[in-house]
């Protein structure tokens, strides 16, 4: 038997239910674009910061260089990024988003189809704000490498709170 308080048991149960609510979104994202949640975050970083080198993308994501390279390899294979030479230093490889990546980042219909937005819109504006604050606090406590990807081959968990940020196209809830 564990020593969790009733309050801890309640919040763990609620959190796991919220994670399950995000699963349809993750499945649809993977089905349509071959993306995991961490992949969406990486694409958003590239979109927001412009063309980056692999090392700068890795630093922005807080991941090891080898993990950044693996991530970029996956994104390139999926047709979401292209590698190109830096115009001032050909030793540096720059990453650019493809039109498919831009489409994936702007696909609000995908989020709508999963029912996630409808469930969240049933909350009052105050409840939505409270939920956003709490999820952001939970996400800030996650280890840095948790944002790499929600992929079994990497052995890392996903950051479920990033679902809303990625879907909304910004950091505001």
C-alpha cells in the first residue's frame, strides 16, 4: 500500500484522466503527420526562431546533440524539415520547415476532430485559466528531456500540457 494522501490520489487520478483525454489528439497527429508531441514542439521552435542549426535546435529544446540529430533525422524522413548549408559557413547545416510542417502546425481542424477543444470549452473562462496555470506549473517541473518526443524508442514521456500550446500556435492558453 502506498502512503499517498487522499488529495494526492485524487490529483494523480485526475492527471491520468487528462492525459488519456489527450490521447486521441496524439493518435491523430501521428496518423496524419507522423508526429509526436515533442516533434510538434521542435517544429514550433523552428517556426518561431527561424532556420537553426541542429545544435541550436537541440540547445533550445534542452536535449543532447545526439538526440537532436535523431529528432531531425525523423523530421526529415517525415518530410517536415529540410537540411541546407549555412550561407556563411558551409560546415553548418541549417534546418528549415517544409510546407507540410507549416500545414501540421496550423491544423486546428485536427484538434477539433479529437473533441479536445469541445471538452475544454465546457469549462468557464476562469476554470480554463486555472487549468492552464496548473498544467503549466506541472509542465515546468518535468525533466528537460521529457520534451524530446513521446516515442517508445527514446524511452521518454510526453509533455501533455504542450498539446494545447502546440495546437493553439502560441504559449497563451
